[in-house]
């Protein structure tokens, strides 16, 4: 059993947890937590980021998680924090609305650790992983459309697009054909059934990753609208942060990182050439963020050795300026949506 998020310091979370947070110290340091500051942990999980921030005396944390199990598991930490931690069962994409509903108008920092926690992967009945046979579910909130609903109810073309765009699976059409053919004999209802189906569609060699890895990633993202939530969270953080407040985001795959990278580039004015504007062309808006460092922070070799999940992680940090928030930009929103027809080479 591994330690939970933020196990290195601070308040205990009511017993052993099972998730090792990645780039924890770097992300929390980027927030510059101080006494009297209010910080948002957008992805509470096992409480690692919240616990590490609360270790700074006088800080307050408002933490979000859409998984009711994570909220229940965090109640001990709420009690032990003596009123400094508020847990909200909601999507972090709704953070601005949820904060304002509670009378919070500004915050001093936001941390987002994007993706699914080890705890969810390790629970067979959640259906996130093919390492354990379980129902083909993948719903973080345990309600709404499930992965089984998509696999058994969507058209072959739609499934191919989901696998290609959200899983970057080049064999998406072939896998979708296998799914469509298999479900003719009956619905596909378990993780083992789907994993075996994908392995038949695109056999792999022993040293390669399991061929179903990208398919499971794609379905999970589609079921939970993970990219859409990320876009809304970035915009919400921009709206709520005070000048000088930090937004620290840890991502684990290229789809997430591309959104964060482009959002920060756009909001920081990177590439904006004010001196080259045509006559009458309006000047671009004032930057709402200043980037911290020219490149994302990567985990150390020691962290990767201790936690294989860290190998693909990237931390990007930006500081809020005093410029007015810009709201949702269609160019960023497009990165989170499924195109009418996914582009690129598919088999």
C-alpha cells in the first residue's frame, strides 16, 4: 500500500491512503502559501495537496472532488483542520460558481492535479482499469453516462472518433469495428471483455504497453468530460485569483498539457506582436497571467524511480496579473471538444 497525496507533512487524513501525489512539493511551493491565504485544491483525491497547504499555519483550503467516495474519506481531515478546510462535492470546472455561492470572491492560489487517482484505478468496481475485471463504468461521480453506455450505444464512427481524439489511438477504426461486431452478440459489460476485445483487434508484443491502454483512457475522458472540465477550471481560476495568485497545474498526458500550455500562452500574451498590428486593428487584451519559468517542471529521477506514474507528469505555473479576466475563448474550448470528424491517419 502506498502513501496518500501529501503524506510527507501535515495533518493525517484518517488512516493510510493509496495515492502518491506527483510533483507535490514543487506545486505547493509554487502557490507560495502564507498565513491568511485562501487556496483551492481542485482535485482533492486523498488530500495530499490540501494537507501540504494546511501544514502552513494560518492557511485555509477549499477543496473540490466530484467523487463522493473521496469526499467521505476526507471528512476526518476536515475535522482535524479546525475549520481551515472546506470540502465541496463538485466538479472543479465549476469552482468559480461554487466559491461565489459560498461568499468567496477571491482566492490566493489554485492547484490542479489532473487525471484519475490511484485509488480509483485500484477499485475494480469503478471500471477505470483493465488490471482488474469489473463493470465497464468509469464514472467519477457514479452517475450519468457510463463507458458501457458509450461502447454499446454509440455508432461505430463515433466510437472511432472518441478513441482517436481522446486516446490518440491510430487503430481506432479497427477497434471500433471489433466493438460493433462483438456487441451484435450481446452487450460488452466488463473491463476484461473490452480489454480482451482490443487485444484481439491489435495484438501487442510482450514488451509493449497493453493495447487497451489508449482505449480505456479515451473512454474515461469522454465519460467524465475531463478536457472540458479542465478548460472551465482554468477560466474559473483566472476569474477568481487575486493579482499575484498562482495557478499550478500538473498534467499526465499530451491532451491535457496541450490545453494548459495554450491557455497560458494565450493569456500571457506570448507571441502577441503589438508593434506589428495593422492600422485600425485592435490591440490584444492585457495579459492575465505571467508564466513562471520558460519550460514546465518535470519530476526528478528519484521521484520517477519511486513512482512510475510520475514519468509523464508536467507542472506548469503562472501568476495572475491585475488585468480583467477574459472568460472562455473559443480557440481554447475547441481543444476540449470532439471534432465533427477526427483528423489524421486512422486504420
